[in-house]
C-alpha cells in the first residue's frame, strides 16, 4: 500500500470511528478526533521521512545507468591516446574507463586487471548492455560497450578515443563486467519510495491505537476500534 492509499484508508476509518461516537459526550468525541488527527499526522511524517530516506540512499548508490556511462565516455571522443593518461589531454584504455567511472561516481582501479573485477559478470556479448565493460583476453585491452554493437575505447598510440563497430567475439573476451544496474533495476527504488513498509505501517497503527485507546471506551461497541484497526492492517500489509 502506498502512503496515499494509507491516508485515504485511514481517513475512511476516522470517519467511521467518529460516527461511532454518536450519542457520547461531545467533548470526548472531539478529543478523540483531535487525538486521532495528531497521531495520524505525526505517524505519517515519521513513516514518509523514513521511506524517502531509504529511496534517497538507494538512489545515490544505484541511480547511475549504463547509458550514463556511455554518455560520459562520448565526452572524450577525439582525446589522443597517451600511455598512462587519465585526462582530456590524453588517456589510455584503462585510463578512459577509470575517468568515466569516476565522473559518474563509481570508484575504479587504474589498471585493466583491476577493472576486470568490477561489478558483476555478464555471460556473453549477446547479454551485453550499454555501459558494460568488455575486457579482452589476458587483460590486454578494455572497451566500453555503447550499444547497437558499438564500443568506445582508447585504441593505441597515434590514435584517438573513438566509438567504433564492435570487432570482438566471445572468443576474444576475458570477461564482461556490469558496473551499473539496468534502467529497470535503477528505477525500482524510486517506485518503491511511495510504499509503506510493514514496520512503518505497524508504527502508524500503534500511534493511532495509542491516541484512541482511551477514547475507545466511550464508544457504543468496545470492539469497534480493534475491528477498524484490523481492517486497516489487513488491507495494508
């Protein structure tokens, strides 16, 4: 259940609860309603803050996509190959990868041998996605898969960083490494940010029950509050 759905459900329960107060002392009903509203506001503030915080931390760690890596790599097209270079004045193959990953907030070793252990392994070229790192046999070279069967790399002395048709086959490859989640995986934390977790819903229910516990004794049916809370919990968790 999302936070919005929870609010709507709770408002319905509040209306039902207030209706059950009919025939009781007016001040007690008013107090119960005010207490309910205060508890609801406080509990929702806590749960929504907690949910947003979780999404924020996930976003900062997992918001980079393979397309982001490709876009950043394209900024360096035309940079001359310089052995050991890591700047726009010149870079080698592993220097390009390290610089691009640093730009998007991913820490990377300096040499191909270290970069070949980043992220998670991809089974084959058929499974490659934009932003994946392709390492040649014996860690001799590393390129960035750009999608559409193209790669971006710093080729060799006398040449520049370029985007070219992929010439590699699986037989040429030591490993393919995925250092950024797919677009769908990166989007999932954001989509879950509006949902209340079980622990947050429990906190919400406890706050409401605590605020109305005293007033529930004035209702015509002593089990009404428990029934309403059970209804909310059953629909939310």
